[in-house]
């Protein structure tokens, strides 16, 4: 636990090449009284008597390649630049302002494992990417001006996602007047469809249609036909990746 704590502390303060294997403990019980031990943590230097250097973020490049679903594999890359990152896309249109509050890896800031992990989590939370891959390449490694070039590769999910979910229904029907209780049984099917990135802002349009038939029983309910209850419902949700009209509360 102490190895992990020290490693997290170092990696969140810029020390990109630090790992917990560098931490050792000397335990001395020879001169400790009353069955106690002296514990001393030691941190090994890098090879050749070097020392650890803090890294700063030099650049962040985001690549979104939708080539898997392109009919024309020769489609060109489109590049857009923001103060924080450069965005290259092919076959997938996405507004850069969607990613600006999500990408926490800013140039000239010290490397932080926490911000890197948080960026990875937020990109996955958008629900429009099938895979998220973040890599960091050291520049001027082992010097006081050590830098990192980040490459974030995103693979979009399918534009249309469709699923069918069969269901079995069972419920109780109680009569408070007579004190009787009957169990109902039925079948249902849920049809779901998601349309990803519908307005090129990582929005997700969710459509749900549910149809069910149920056999309800009771003293005043006829037994024919067997399934004597029918229900269907249609719902639609539009999910935005940010708080609408509450930008001050939209913090990552």
C-alpha cells in the first residue's frame, strides 16, 4: 500500500517514468525494542546514477478514424486545432468544443496520471467511441526539459445500434377488499435503437419500443382469451454530453 501511495504521489507530480518497483524497504529488528521494527523506505535512482525528472505535456493529438465503416478508403483526413489539442478525423464529424472540457491533458502542464486516467474515463463516458487508446511518447527523456507528446486514438462506435430484448413477466394482483391475490404471467419484447453522434456533437438518440401481453386472473376477469392484457409503449431520449444551459456547473 505504501508503494502504491508513493508512486501515485510521484506520478501525479510530473514523474512520468517513476514506478513502484523503484521503492524498497529496509526492515531492522536487531535494535528495536518490544517486538517492534524500524522500517526505512528507499527509492532507487534510475540506471547509471541518474535521477528522476518531472515531465511536462508538450502536445496532444486526437485521431478519430472511422475507416472501418467507410465505403471509400481513400477519404482524406481533416485537421482542426484548438489551444489545447489538434483533432484529426476521417469519416467521422465531431465538433472540437465537445472534447475541450473532457481533455485534461494541457500543454505546459506537469504530467499527471490522475488527469490522464480521468480523460480516459470521460472519453469512454461519451458512449460514441468503441475503443479509446491514450499513449504518451517521451521527448528529451532524462533531462530537465523532459516533455511528453500525447496521442489519443479513438475508434467510433457504429452509427446505428439495434438490439432486441425478450422478457418474461410475472406480477402479483392483490384485491384489498376480498383479501385475495392472484399471480399474473406474460411475455414482452423490448426493441432498442441508438443513433450515435446524430448532430456531430456526441449526442445519442435513444429509441425504445416495448410490447407486452399478459394473462391476468381474478374473479371478475374472463379467462378467455388466455392473454387478456395488451400494452405497448414508445419512448425517445436525446442524450447530450454536457449540461445544457448550465455551463458553469459542467465541470470535469
